[in-house]
């Protein structure tokens, strides 16, 4: 008896958020194997917490360098995909604007990324400025206030209220 063809895993080069990629990858894995679970993924990455992946996807936890390597193994990423994944992590978690800008330069220079998506207008601004991602992450907090003054006050390094207002407006328009 022939088994039905399986859908290929999500293409990492189509993502600008490693968290969104992990979410899509887990959903794909679950569709391929309904018994696949967060607990099984934790075993694959040699982690004791079965909820770690969920917390990372939800933005409650970040990936450490050791976890990045373990996740790359579990996701079965090739070398180019690993480099891209690491750049996505730095884009999200980079400690300085320079680190995030360097990660963006690496991402945008990837031919497979450029083929996967054309980034224009508000989408381009969203990925060109580190604080768009930071505001997106802030919006996941239970105490989030969609007020530009509050947002500008929360971010380090600081941004202006005008930057926060424009970013907030464009993130809403993009459905983020």
C-alpha cells in the first residue's frame, strides 16, 4: 500500500522570525507525524523541559548559543540554512543595533532569501529597523500598551515617540 505523499518542511528562507519558523516547522512535523510532541522535540535537543520550544515560540524564552546548535541538529538544517537560522536569532536577540544590522545584512545578502520573498515598503522598514521586531516582541507581553510614549520608554536603546508611532502603525497594517 502506498503512503500518501508528505508535504515538504517549511522553507526557512521565507521567514524573518526564527520563532515563526519554529512554529511553522513544529506544525509541519505534527502534520507529518501526529505523535510528534514538544516532549519528543525536547528529547531530540537533549533538553529536560518539554515546554521549552513552546516558550521560545511564544517569546517567553530566548535561544542560547548551545540551544541554537541543538535546534539546528534537530531541525536537520544544512550549512546554508544553519547560517540563516543563526542570523535570524541574532536579528531577534542581538544585543546591539550593530549586531542586528549585521544579521540583517547577512539575511538580505542570501540569494535564497531574496528569491523567497521580495521585501518592499512597510515590510522593508519592518526588517530594516531593529525596533520593529522589538515592538513586535513587546506586544506579546501581558502589560503591553499600544501607546508610542510607553513603547519608546520601554526600549533600549531609546527610540523616539515618532519612530514608535510609525512602527506600531505599520506593524498593525502588516498584521503583525
